[in-house]
């Protein structure tokens, strides 16, 4: 989303360092959006699963190919209406999703794994703390597979979810509030926040 521009517009950076419109979503992401890329989504290469747009809805969009074309419109629905979902890819066919549900009373975030092969949601244990707009990322180490959940509105804490034991534990303090942050894998066992 580009300030002042159409909020459903998805931009790409060309090799000459110029941004250009690549495709337009059905739903605007001006309120919030999260996404994850899969190499292969039921045969479609470089597929982008996008959650967000309508803050009171459960619809998602999947786009893929070059040039991008819509792969799935309305075929993948969220298990609940969510507030500012955080998504990270945890395998070639699974994504971890966490958010505060909007239509269910909750003292923490709910969490799920979505499987793109079977189009199914698996409910996970709730997070330890309630986080609006956290960053999340995936780490695979010699100790196991983990999701790191960091920050959120007025939060400096982190949580770590062990995917093998399905348990949450508190992580280190990040030293500053991080609302709407992102994590990027930069090398083995390291995430950049």
C-alpha cells in the first residue's frame, strides 16, 4: 500500500529501482494486511497468500504466477474474524497464523496452522500474552522448529512457540515497543526484526 494511492494496489520494484503497479487485490489492505509466499500452491508457482483487507471478514486471496493472476478467491476462509493477523511460513505447505479474534472473547491471541495441501486449519495453544500487531518469524535450529512472536502495541516482550512440543515460552525482551514490525530470515538460526 502506498500512501495516497489506491489501497488495493500491489506494487513491485523493477530492476531500475522504480515501483510499479503489479496487480490489484479485491479487498483493500489499508486497515492491515499480512501475507506469506509459497513456491507451489496446488501447481501454481510463486503463490502469495494474503490475509487482511476487510477487518470484519474472513475472506483471503491467493495470487501467483508471472504476471500475477488470482488463484483462489474466497476458497480459503479464516476460522474466525481476526484483528491484525501475523503469518509466517513454517514448511513448504504450512503457515502459522496468530491474531486476536474479534467475535470471541479472548485474553490472549489465538493461533493456528493452515495447511495449503488439505485446506485445513489446526488450532494451537493460545499465546501467553495478548498482542496487537506483533511480528512473527520461523526458526529451524538443531534444537527444533520454532515460531518467534515479538512485540505488538506497547509491548517489548517476545514469545517462542515450539512446533515440535506445541508449547509457548517467554523469550527475551526486545528493548522497545514494536508495533506492526516484520521479521526476515537473514541466515541460519537468525531473524531480523
